[in-house]
């Protein structure tokens, strides 16, 4: 059974930074894309960023230049460095990993105060 374990959320003031981590553990497996979604209160879950196993990255328009996704393939860990945070970045952040199916982390709360 493969599990994704997230860490790094919290409360920060606008303009601050946070780094999220998501580590996949379990039996041997191949992971293709890994990335992050977020869900703000009352809104649908939206893609924030992803990184393919080959290093291709994609970001949502409103985080470009502020967020950086990185990945350590040997440890199956993906990171999201978030700088210049805004109140509208508040939400629950979920990591995912694409294996034979899409796996999800448990979610970590990010709250950005004005």
C-alpha cells in the first residue's frame, strides 16, 4: 500500500513563505507526475503545480513566479516552496502522485493572514 504523507502547512502573514513536503512510502512502485492541488473554502479543488518524473513543470497562473515545485525522485518526495504568500492562497493543499492510479495525501492547511 502506497501512502502520501504531507507536512509543512501552517499560519503565516501575507508576504511570508512556507514549504510543503509530500513523501510517498510503501512497496516498490513507479511514480510519474507528482504535484499539488489546493481547495479554498467554498471552492473547487484546483491545480497549483506539478512536476513530471522527467522534470517538466507546470504552474497555475496565479502562483507563477511565487511558488516553486521541486522533487527528489529517489525518495519519491515532492516539495512546494511558496513565497510572497497572499490571503487568497489560503486553503487545504493536497499532494498527489500518479502511479497506476492517482494517489492523494491527507491535505495540509495553509492560512495566510492579511
